[in-house]
């Protein structure tokens, strides 16, 4: 179980069982949300997402659950240069009980990814849109 901290709030999250899990580490970065690709199921263009790796040491990207596997979403984000992938669940349920499982192709993924709840995800996206 992981807890993300956001402006005096805590978001419950659950790590995937593939990719890198940064136990005992703190990762901080800038949040990105791909408006044109909210599910992150297609390869994304850096220019569309305003992701500038040289200016943003650890870009985090948020995407919605559904339409493709967790592994495909995370791989597309990693290929874009994202350092941390955050997937928003598509239905209200206990995040502690959901496993972001490997579909058998996640062996080469090197970034951490996590699943957060629907309500927390919507709040995070709204906060992001208000802040930009």
C-alpha cells in the first residue's frame, strides 16, 4: 500500500506487480494528464503532452483504467519519458483489493506504476486542470 500526498490530502494507492517498486524512497515530480489520450492506450507524442524531460526531472502521468491492459498503459507512458505512472480506477471499489497485474508482457518495464481510486483520481485531475 502506498500513500500519495497532495496539498494536505492523502490518496490511497496500490503498486502494480510489474515494473520497478521504489520501496523506502520518495519520488517527487510534476503531474501530467493526457487530455487527448485519457486511457494512454496509444503511443503518445511528447509535444501533445507538453512533457519536457529536461525541465521536469520526474514527470508523473495520470491515465484512466480501461480500453487496454495496465502494462500497455504503463509502457506507453514509459516510452514517452514518464517516471511514474498513475492509473485511476474506473469504478468505486477498495483499492487495497485490486491487483494491477502483469499481462505477461511487463518484464521490461522500468518505472513504478500504481492504481488509485475513482474519487481520488477525479479530484487529482480536477486539481491538475485548475492548476494549469
